[in-house]
């Protein structure tokens, strides 16, 4: 449990560094570190499917962000602090504090690690073949009981790939054959 709290603090610090640094490359690197920490938290909380999706989306997002940062000539962000900036910082700190309080309360309500929570999965295993009439229990669970979750994960992966292709594609003008023939 201490590891999860440590990773949560690491992610919060990474977010602060990503927002407050003047160098865009440092900001992208800290966002990547936060994504890695989040995938480790998902693994600790026994959600390997979410951890895999997080890693895939994070890698694709980092590739896109690195391409954008490397192509920019100006890699610094000018921070101008005003009285409104202090209010924004104070508001962010209040929301971070509220998040930590709710996260700690949620962790207290979670069962102890290692205790089996087989109520839902026991139903899937015992009634899965009868309800879905599938020949494979994994297919039955993924397509009949968790179809919306599976659709959501597939949509996230598909959208990430489309975004990466849109940014990483070769850009340039289409060649006009009429103009080439005139010259």
C-alpha cells in the first residue's frame, strides 16, 4: 500500500514538473514518467488489462509529443505570473488535496490485497456457458459480459493509432502533374 501512495505522490510531482518547467522536452519526459507510474499502479491494483492499455496509449502519445517538440524551433514556454496565476496555483493545490483525501478513503475501503473477490467471476465461470452458449469461456466473458469494456479498450487503441498516424504521416503538397509538364 505504501508503494501505491509513493507512486501517487510521484505522479503528482511529475504533473507539477510538467506544468511548471520551461522546457517542452522536460515536460514530455515527466508526462511519460507519470504514465509509467500509472501503469505500475494498475498492475499493483490487479488490473493488467488497464496497465497494458495505459502503456500502449502512453507510448503512442509520447511519440506524437516528441515529434512535435523536436520539430518546433522555440522549445521554451514563457511563464508570466500574475495575481490570477497565484489563484490558479492555490486552486490546483486545493483540488490535489481533495483528490488525495478521496484516494486515501477509497484505499481504506478496498479489501486487503490477496483476499479473493470471486463473486462476479464465479458467476461468469459457472453460468457463462449456459447464458452465452459460447464454446470458449474467455470469449463468453469478453463478448457477452464485458462487451462494453472491451469495446471501450478497442476504441482507445484505435483512436490512439489514428492519432499517431495523423501526426507521423509524411506531410507535403500533392504533386500537380500539369505544372510538372509545363516546366
